[in-house]
């Protein structure tokens, strides 16, 4: 292997730049040439490659977003798109590819692998919904960003004796919502993984008001229900008047936490080492703090479970 490329794909996540830096510098340390692909799979199909040297990735370790830029590509999902990507890699004589993204991006990486392209994936998404790694790059930062916002909302909720609903990101997974709920001391959390019962929630709110609580916080994952819908249901079923906050894209930005920066650096470097060792069609991750490689396919075939202990903790500690 002489020349590899790296791209970021799907939703951006804080720490992606630290991963790019680690890929580039490890590759050069191992005497490989490295190219950055601009705008994810779009750039791969169009041959948008840019040679990267160690100094080109200087000063980016703490920056949010992705210097390579990213995209969600519909064209790449077609056979024509896949063939265009393979042909532009062949033209540029690129022998291996590192894909930084979530499970959707890994599906694309798998299709390249099936057609003979050596690919390794690095999990980067604020949703943390990738099987094969305990945490994905960006999740810890998003969790802390959301938590800071919820702590501020708690101040005003308590001053005014109000009920607040906060919607956090998480299209199909409740990791952010559940962990924000535990860390902020929220009264209730609604996640896609768990059945929701409005009657039960109204009952809980009634009990907590009776026990002397003047304000309450409900965290909802966007994939379970919108905060606006929750407000309407609380009004209809229990007569509650709630204030709504949607945290939105702010959760995707910002400088990565130390956890994400270290995770990204480790995974970026490990991905290149695995590629050099001859691993193909895999993703790298950390399991119980150790580095682990697993088949790309298993990253989306199963569903990563929420920690049931944390689910119970929200109920137990919000009495
Ligand atoms: O996959 C990460 C994520 O931030 C989800 O939580 C969210 O639903 C989605 O991306 C938003 O995607 P887009 O950037 O395409 O609007």
C-alpha cells in the first residue's frame, strides 16, 4: 500500500478534525502518501482529492466541524455513483480509504469494500448509535453542549416554577437524551427505544407536584417525538402548560471535549494501522477502553442498546 485517502461523511461531529489529523500523521509516519477527499462521497465520485502533509493538519485538533467538509450523497447510493467513485480512486492510484462517519456512511463504505476497495471506517456521529464501539466521535461533546443548555433552562424553570420540554438530537437513538436526562437531573426522558405512555407521564408530574416539586424538566429525543407534539399531548391529557426548547444543530458544533479529542486521535491512528495490517471492510472502535476492530456490516445490523441501569436511574432519582 502506497497511497491512501480519508473522507468525512454524513452529519459532522466534533472531533472529526482530530481524527483526520491522526489518520494523516500516522499514514505519513508509516511512509504512506495521504489525500483528503473534499465533501465526502460527493468528492470521491468527482475526484476531489487534495494531498495532505503533516503541516496541513496543524491547528485543527481542537476545531469543531470537518475541514474536509461533508455531505449526505444520494448519487453515491446508485451503482453509477459507486462506479464513478471507484474509477476516480483508480485514476488517482489510491490503494485504501478511511471513512469517518456514522452507520449510513458505513453502508456506502461496505459497498466499496464489496467491489474490492480496501476500506476502514471510523465511527463519528453525535448520535452514538454505531454498534462496535462504546462511544462514537462527537457524542461526548454533544452531550456536554446539550447539558450546558439544559442547566441554564433549569435555572429559569426553577425561578418561574415551570415545566420545560427540551428536544435533543437523536434520529433513531436515545443515547444523548438519556444521558442528558441523567446528568441534568431531569424528571422524565422519552427515547425511541422505549414505549411512551402519556398517562404515566402525567401521573408522574402530578405526583411530583404533590411531593413539593415546583418545576420539572422533560428531555425528548427527536426520533421519539418532537417537543411541540409533547407539549400538545401534555396539554390535552393533563392540562399542563409547558415551555418548549429545541436544541437543534448547536449540538453538532463546537470544540471537541478532551474525551472526543483523545478518542478521535486513537481511532484515526488505529484505522491506518489496521489498513496496513491488511484488515478490510472493518470499522475501528473502543470497547471497555481497548481498541477493537469489527466488521463494518455489524455496525448497522444490530441495535446498540441503551444502558438499562441509566433508564432506571432517571425514574429512581426523579422522585
Ligand atoms: O446523525 C446525526 C444527526 O445529527 C441526527 O441526530 C439528526 O437527526 C441528523 O443528523 C440531522 O441531519 P442533517 O444534518 O442531514 O439535517
